[in-house]
C-alpha cells in the first residue's frame, strides 16, 4: 500500500490521466488499447495536454502506431514524434563539443539520465526528449571540469561563490547559448553520505556519444539512479521516471537485484526504492524477485530516513532558490542529514552545529551576508498592492 501523502499529492505517483497515458505508451495489446481509450476519453487533447504529457507523446506514438486502430490525432502525434527526432539530433550535435572538450582534458565522464537512456535502452533519440545534459565527474576532477567549461564560455547558474557550492552541494549548473549542463560529482542527492561514488565508477560501462568515448552506468545502477532520482516532488509531474524504469526493466540488459538492494541500503534510500518498485509491479506488471519484494514490504526506515523521504515527496531534494530564512535553514538541515554518517538521530542533529560552523569557516563573508539579509527580510513590512 502506498503512503497517503503520495496518493494526496500525486507526486511522484501519477494521477489517473498520466497513468493512462503511461500505460498507453508502455503496455501492449488490449491493456494498451484500454489505457489509450481512457486517456482520450478523459483528456482534452487541445487544452489539457501539459508539458509532462507532451514529452511522452513520441513514446505513445511509437507504441500505438503498431496497433490496428486509428484516431484523428495520429497525424498530430506523428508530427510531434518527428519534431522530437529533429530536436534530439540538434541536441546531440550541441553536446558533442562539450564532451570533446572535457575528454581532451583527460576528465573521466559518466553521462547520466537522458543521453544513455536514449542510446542504450530506448534506442531512438525521439523517444527520450531531454532539455539538458547531466555529467558525472570524479570529485577530484570537478574543479578542473568547471574551469574548462567556464573558459569555454559557460557561466555558473547558481548565485553563490564556487567554494560554497563545492562544499555544500553535489552539482553545479552551467549554461551557454541555451545549452545547460548539470555537472555532478556525486550521482545521488538523496543519500546519507558521498563516500560510495567509486561503486558506480567501478561498474560503469563504455558508451560512445557522437563519436566521443565516455561511460554510462551499468544497467543495475541505471535503474537504481532512475528510481531514486525520479521518486521525489517536482513542480512538473516527474512521471518520466516510470517510462525510463519500465524501459530499462523490459530491455535485454541484466539487472543484478542483489546489487540493487545493496546500493539501496548503502545509500539509505530504501523508502524511495520500495514505493517505486511496488508501484511498478502493481501497475505495469514488472516482475521483481520474491525475495526483494519481501524485503521491500518489510522495510520501515529509521527516523532520519523517513524525514528525508517525506522531504523528497514534499519539496524535492532542496529549495532551489531559498527566499526566506526558514527555507535556507531547512535546506541546509536536509543537506546535512543526507551527508551525515552518524547512526544516532540525536547525534545527527547535534552535528548540524558542526556542519554550520564548517560552512561559516569556508565562506564567511558570503554566509553572513546572505544569512543576515534573509533574517532581516522576515521583519521587513510587505508592500501593499
């Protein structure tokens, strides 16, 4: 049974119309036709198909085009499919120089999310639209990668000193000419520590993107990353994770369920993986080993895990741009909990003081300026319209 907060919010478990669209795009035969009919009967195609659904329409077209029935919107869907194919090719040509640049600096790269999924699992760039590229670098090479991109004309999107970003976060966003790069040095945001990245690098597999040799997660790690990254709140319904996970699981790639559970326990994201997999098993007939199902049903989670899980469902992994003092404190508290290696919840809270001291020492001028600005903002009278 899924927790009530998911059912109420609709995130990241889709509402009925999104679920019907996903089933129409992913299932076959009578199940697909039934889901498609329900979606068409209950959604105004001209006025109610929002951006999250539009990103799934190429996959929908690809699936229903094999079925022996027609619909007046088929021509529209075909046009959307072709447009996404064209945009996908343009996107891949835009990222090629970035991959070449970083590779020329001997920076090791793992491409994350959309790019490897499109190449390895969907095997069709039209079926997996993407707006940016996510890259994972080794922690010791992150500054080298950032400086290389900045010298190439990219700018860091976050409005904070680089030293603060490197000490506090696990990625930075760089932009240039409408191309956005999310540069990560840790593959996970929802985790109790960042000491286990080497596990992902050790099992990474070679992949070629536009002639540039890079790496991607192995199938097990790709599924794990998809579940954890997708199972959280997002202002735009994060339903893409379902299509990605189902596509991975139905591919010919081998998923090592023992490794998946080991990664889940190591990074303390059992609750995300639990509810994601049980949902996929129930709604999309995904076969999960009985032993794993038993572990999922029995897992309750420790207090800090439950707090982080609830935060992931309510606000995502952090406040992207905290605008108040309380939001800022909350953001840093959740960041601290994810990075904490303390086993006791009491000690985790006590060590938040040490975490704050560490931030102050690393970037004192920025920390105090921002903190005082936000603190006094609480007492500033609101202007009347």
